[in-house]
């Protein structure tokens, strides 16, 4: 009897989170996918200590070198009020792309990517960069040694419209198969932003839930996510 080869999915958390927290928040989805996929969680390289986005506890943990990673607030780039680099990137963005490129080579290959919020915006960018190698070769060159993702799961995602350096991205539709998830009551990444990002992909799968800024865990959503991922599983 043939058994499925497990897919490997790179998981990118939201701002002021980290890999261990995202792993806990997606525990029921991870359990549902266990027979067909392995979810690999990584933590962003930048500590976020802006008081507009973090609590006292977050900042105390960030300042304590002995505090566990799970208690610290990380992000893929610093909030936009921090200003841009001379090249027009968000502070920390380019470093995060380089960081993920190293992970793709050292821990890959990965079949898919699963991002939430800020991590979802970055997941969309990485999907584009890996698919269209010529669009921004200064970020991902044509000879970069990792293939395009087979699929992307974008939860509460948004386009990085205020980052001047990446305005050339998404000029043509992205062919990477994608599922876009958003909450009807999300007030942080409003549905219109998630829908606008989904429209940059060819034939996106849309999954809505009645909640807010969360990864949904109800049975219906778990089943839809599993059905989407199953399409990319192979057997041996």
C-alpha cells in the first residue's frame, strides 16, 4: 500500500510573535495535517520593542537575554513608522529575506509556505521572488538554489504597498497555487487588504471565517486547509 511522502511547509509567524508561539496557535491544524505534512516553524531575526505594538512584558523579555524565545516579540521588519532604508526597504526587511534564503538552503527544500499577518505578507513576497527570478535579482537571483514553492497559505495577508523598493513585485499574476484566509471581523488586517493580496494570484482559493485577526481552528476551516494541502501530496 502506498503512503504519502510528507510535505514540508515553512511557517512564518506574525509581528510580535515567534516560532514557538505560532506553533502553539496552529496546533490543531498541525495535528490535522500530521499524516501528510511537516510544519517547520522559524523565528524572525528582529526583536520588536516599539511600545505602540508591544506590552511591558514583551519589552522586558526582549531586554532579558535569559528569557525564553517564546516570550520575546519578534518581527520580519520593523513597523513602518521606523522609516525606510536608503534603498527604500522597511527596516529589517532585506535582512529577513537573506535570513529566509539561508533557511531554504540549509533546512530545505520546502514544498510550501504558510504565513500569518506580517509573515503572510512576506510569504507572498517569497512566493513571487522564487517563482519569478528576474523580478528582483538583488533579492533572489536566477541561480538561487531553491525551487519555487508548490503552494502558499496566506492568512491575514496584505501587500507591502508602502515599501518603495519592492514596487516592481506583483506586476504580473503569481502562478503559485495559493489559499488566502481572512477573518470577517479582522480589524488589524481588514478583509479588503487580504482580498487585494489574493487578487495578485492566479485562481486563489479563498477561505473566510467569522473571527478576527487569528488563524482559524474550527473544524470546517481545518478541513478546507487539509483539502487544499492534500492536493500537493505525493505517494510512494
